[in-house]
């Protein structure tokens, strides 16, 4: 099994390392009923994901008393988190569906870290995923040398999770061909896997308590390979929505951009006002209407929170390396069109209309940052069309 990396310099730490202290404190709190094979109780798992609201929770570890506040990691519907955890506690597999960038992968990673202490058992679903990647394959050198033995067997992440009694994540499950997806049906209902090549009692692998599957699916991919109803019945479905509240999304994007900048050793100054402008523009385009009540044509591109974070980060890097080390509305305006103009050529027209009807008006009414943003976004859009605005 893959072991979790320690806090050595790597590009991105998994949740169980990043929040290792919080997890250790929660584990030390003891607490109520932990389902078999779980590292934490359902209540503690929810606290780990939705935070303790600033409250410092007491724990005793190695005879020493300590207190820890748990940070909020998923911003959104807390009931969704509770339902997801309860379903898993009842041994039902979980399918998180939603638009891209709504934190489905993040949620499944956090659930893996909290429930099993690892988020690293992952199958990434693609059109090329094969049954072997879901079950097991063979090390051909060993297979030829000694025949089909447990040593020659190369376990899949699902096999590993069954052996360890832990969660396994199946990313983008609907991208796989339906017959490949259906390999999960018997694993989920029987909680076992047969290995016909092995002799005698090694022929069946029984899952240990704690084993379960969390799958994610993007709504935009669903039509590609529809799921069989046999498989659908094995999952609890939860739909994850984009963050609706402006202040919540601003806080999240602000924190994420600052975290990414710190990681990139480019600590540009990021003002909340500029982040609010960026998130407002994203929410206008995502929802198709503005707080002033103007309707906007939604672009085909995904205007997700994750995309807002990446525009904020790119614009801040621009400010750090080429500007005066402070994110401005001008930087945001320059980077926004690149995020919108991806999926469809009609989006150019939609963005042009948005700039003409909404940001031009804001620029007139409140000058300052919106005027700066409007000017640079219009110029950047012109460059996309190959002509100056
Ligand atoms: N509701 C949310 N709560 C916390 N982070 C979010 C939320 N929505 C989006 N994000 C941000 O977007 C990033 C990418 O989300 P991800 O889990 O990859 O989305 P998905 O798998 O749905 O496409 C997250 O790591 C986080 O920074
Ligand atoms: Mg994802």
C-alpha cells in the first residue's frame, strides 16, 4: 500500500498530512461510537470538514491536555456533509455529482482522510480505464517465474482498500465505459472480489470493515457514459452545488489564493475588495443575473469557484512578477477573459455583452476598481479577437 508522504517539500500535500494535527487531536478526543474500521466518529468527521466555528475543543494526548480549533474546509451545505457521512456509516457507497469545480474531489479527499486516515486510494476514471485497474493485474515477470501467486498479483487501489478496510475514491466514474463501471456492482453488493487465478482459499478477497467507495461524477460528463441502474442502486447520490453566498465565496477564494501564493514563494498583497470584484464577476456569469437585476447570458465555460481561485492566483502572480507586488483590478481584468473563452466561440459575444451591459455601468457609477477592471477586461477581450478593443 502507498504510504502517506511526510511534510517534506512536495507540490501538494494530501489532506491527512496538511491537516495532520487536527486529525490527531480529533482522534485523541476519543468520543462516541466509531463505526467498525473508522478512525473517527461520524460527528467528528463532520466537524473535521465543516469546522468547529472557532470553538477550541479539548483533547488529551500522551497524558498532555491540549485545545484545538478545527478549520472549515468545505463551504456549503453542512447537511449534505452529514448525510454523506451517515450513508457511508451505513455501508452505502457515495456518489457526489455536480458541475466541475464544486469541491467534489475535495470532499471525497477530506472524507478519506477523516474516516480512513488516507485519501490516497484513488482510481481516476477515464475513457481508457480498464477492469484491471478496478480489480487487479499481474507483474508479468513474477507471473512467468512462479505462476499466479499473491506475490505476482498487483493490487488496484480498490483491492488495497478492501484489504485495509479503508475508503477508496473513484474519480469521474461516469467517464468510464458502462461495462467497466459495472465491475463495481459485485464489489459493492457482495463486498468481496474473486480472483479465479489463485488457488483454494486465496480465491476470494473479503473486504474488511471500513471499506467503502466514494465516487465523483461531473454533470457535464454524465451523458457520455450513462450509469447502469444496477450500479446506481448501490450508491447514495448527493448533488454538490456551487457556493451561493458572496461573502463565503470571497473568503474561500481569498484564503486559497493566499495559500497558493505562499506555496509559490510569491506573497503578493491581495486585498479583499479586489477578490470581491473577481467573485462578483464570476457569480454574475455563473448565475446569469447580477445583484442589480440585469440578466446576463451564461457562457458555456464553467465559472466555478475553483476557476475563480485560479484566475485570482494567476492575476496575483502577474502582479508579483511584473507589477508592483499588489493585486489590482487591472490584473484581474486581464486574466478573466482567458477563463471564460475556452469552450465555445459564442462565449466571446457573451462576455462582450456582459462587459457592455454590466461592468461599463458599474465603471460609470462607482469609478475606481470597476472602471479599472472594465478597461483591462475589454482590452484583453479585444486581443482574443485579434483586434484592439
Ligand atoms: N464549496 C467549496 N468549499 C471549499 N472549497 C471549494 C468549494 N468549491 C470550490 N472549492 C475550491 O475548488 C477547488 C477544486 O475543487 P474540486 O474538488 O477539484 O472540484 P470538483 O471535483 O467538483 O471538480 C477546491 O480545492 C477548493 O479550493
Ligand atoms: Mg474533481
